[in-house]
């Protein structure tokens, strides 16, 4: 794992009492299964092995950071 690359993104909480809250997170790009734009095009869903998160960055921004 010495060569793992991490990127910093802003997660948007989508459920529960804290829905809409935002926090900075670091994601290991090796753990990303896929990512795709939210239907409104403003945010991006990132699929990990067992989870899916919503980040406030656009699809193009996430794409640039992952490459």
C-alpha cells in the first residue's frame, strides 16, 4: 500500500438528522469501484466496495483527481 494515492473530497450526508451536512474526507483511489454524476450534475456519487457516498465535487473534478 505504499503507492496508494489518496484524494480529499467533501462528503455530503444524505440521510438521517444530519442530512445535508458536509465534511472533508480522504479516499484511497484504489478502493473506488466507480463514480458517476448525480442527476442534477452538481455532485458525484462514488461507489466503494460496500458503500456509496455523495461528494459535492463535480464529476469532472473527481475524474481529474482520480487520474
